[in-house]
C-alpha cells in the first residue's frame, strides 16, 4: 500500500475526487482516502447541478449519456406534503 504522496486528499466524494483528479493531472503524486466502500449511498449524489457538471468537464472528466449522465432541468423538493420545483439558471460563463 502506498503511504507517501505530494498531496493526500481526505474524502473521495465529488469535491475530493475532483481535487485529486485535477492535482494528478497537474503532475502531483496524489492519494485520495475514503472511509466508505464503493458503491456507497450518498443522499446528494443522485444529481449534480449544471455548474458542478461544468466543473467536471473543465477538468477533463467525460459525462456521456450512455453512462448515465442525464441532464436535468431543475430541482424538485418533496416533503411535508409539499412539492416544489425550480428550474436551473442558465450558465453564462
């Protein structure tokens, strides 16, 4: 098991994984640590905002539809007998 690196990222969720991938692409020796076993349940992991998907694409990660990357057009919240829906804002940049 590798125990030394230039950078050790604690937590391999969306943010940690993106940081580790970006640093590795810049030439750093990176270890990403995660306490859970994959695949894992993650409440907020069933969808990403358009801005988050754009960031993934900016660091070179593909988001192909055939692998389950299905664009959504807004946010739906359901709870307490209520249902609210909001469209995503357009990304200008």
